[in-house]
């Protein structure tokens, strides 16, 4: 098993996280803790499966053999206790393609769609770009601990045709509890709201938490988006699926997926997907131990270095959500200090919604030595006064 401690040079591989630094931050001598992919090599099983496929020199259209769905079905049952044997799935080049096609096929122009902000920016973009109306149920932030504003959730859900759930939640790191999910599902059922549940981070869960697929509580109204992009570090492989028990819902989405010719996928993504869910559980377990130790390091060190920063509890994902508001800086000043003084590229909180202003998202899916260097660099932040 290769060590997650190994630092792999990614610059020059046409990777967004490193090779687009200059474009986005104006300089490229930064520690890249922004874009949500990890700096780790994928599992040896995935590497081997891809190498085997590469050996065969014909790369034509592919067919998703039963092994593809079987690998995922076995995984979901084993890891999350979710029996999907009566479900069907359809594949997409990315989870955000699945979301866009679901919005287009299941809702009408001007329909209202609910999200819980701050949240992964393409949710709002996808709603607005397709001329639907966005309703935001702002999460309640109590000293870094996020919860749901239930009266607001129900009042807004009652007006909506779709709710886009992010569980585990990017960026606030929540793994929603069974009680919360049941309540969201019950409200959506009552008001006939379709749930699009983005569960891309569902295998990145830390001790004490349990991922509950919301579809296991409300299978008739849920489409669940799943992809190995985050947990198995395969974002560049372009293979995601929607899984759903309600054939009417899935058929509607599938029809547009076929009409747009976005269902085929690529041969390597298919192989990587199958080797991830079918063969890489031991690798994931090791990864989770490593990421959890990184999260602990952040929780222990940042309060010592920047006592006015509040860190939200990291229940899942490899993303830390840091509240810098006590420093009283504008986002531009905050970004500039982190960039020019601390040599760090983090994600600006406002990109996740207005609730994120004054926050930063830090991706700790990197080797310990890089994280330690980033924490050392935070010592140069100073008191934030001389921006
Ligand atoms: C919640 C969430 N959904 C989807 C994505 C992107 O998935 P894809 O690249 O498959 O569209 C991300 C990436 O960070 C994410 O955090």
C-alpha cells in the first residue's frame, strides 16, 4: 500500500488545482488547498485496472456490463446498509451533468428549487442558468455548528418542485443525522418535492458519524447522485451515476440523458469506477484514517495559530470550513493576506453563498507535510490589521 505521505508533483499534468493557480490567484507559488480533489495517488487496484485496460489498444464505445452496477450495489449495501437491488441507474460524465439534466427534465422554467446555503456553488448556478428560481434555506450557524432552520425549510419547500440536498455537506462538513434526513424527507413528501441528493462525499465519513442515504427513507421521491470522484480521487475520470427506485422519475431523466448523448461515458472512467467500488475498500479505510489525522491536526493547531478563527466540526469530507469574520477583514483583504503573506490558495467563502462571506474553505486532502507547511504559513497571517 503506497503511503499517503508521499508528495506527488502534479504541476504540468494539466490539472486544475495546480496548473490554473496563476489564472485564479495571480501567482503559482502557493500551497494549493482549494479545488476539491486530493493530491494522493489512486488505489493500486484502480491503477492496475486502468493499466490492464490501456494494454488493450482499442478504445471504442463502451457498454456498462453488470459488473459496473454490481460493484456499486454491493458497496452501497455493505458500507451504508442500503439495498438498491430494485433500483435502476443511469450514468453521466459528472454529477453536475446529472444535476443539470435532472433540473431540465423534471422541472419547468420559473419553477422554484431549494438549496441549503452556504453550499457547493454549481447548485445555485445550475438552477439559475436553466432559468429556474432559486430559494435558499440558510443553514443556522451556531458558533461553527450548523443546523437546519426548519420553519424556513418547510415554508420554502412548500413552494418548490425540487430540493437539492448535499449530504455530507460541502462546505460546512455536516453529515446529516437520520432524524434530520427523515424530517427533510417527510416535508418534501408532504409538499410533493423531488429530492436530488448529491452524495458524492458519502464515503468520507469520520468516526462517530453514519451516512444515511436519504433515498432509503423516501425512495419514491429521491434521485441519488453517486460518484467515486471524491472518495477515490477520480474527478478527472468523468463517471457518475444517478440511482433511483422510482422508474418514472429516472426514465424522465434518462430520456434527456439519451437525447443529449451524455450517457455513454468513457472507457477508463468505467474501469476506474468498477475497481474503486469493487476492489478498493482497504485503500479507502487507510485514506479515512489519514484524513482524520489531518482533520485533527487542523483542529489542534489552528486555534493556537489563529485564535479568532472558528472551525466547524469536520464530520465528513476533506474540507475544513474556517470562519475568519472575527478579524473584521473584507474578503479581498483576507484572500490577499492568505495568498501573499501565507502563500496559501484557499476557496473564498462567498462563492458558496452570501452566508459564506468572511469564511475560507481549506482542502486537507494532501500529505501531512504539506498540511504542516500550510499551518506554519498561517503564522504569517499576523493579527490581520496590516492587510
Ligand atoms: C457536493 C459536490 N457535488 C459535486 C461535485 C462535482 O462533481 P462532478 O465533478 O462529478 O460534477 C463536487 C466537487 O467538489 C462536490 O463537492
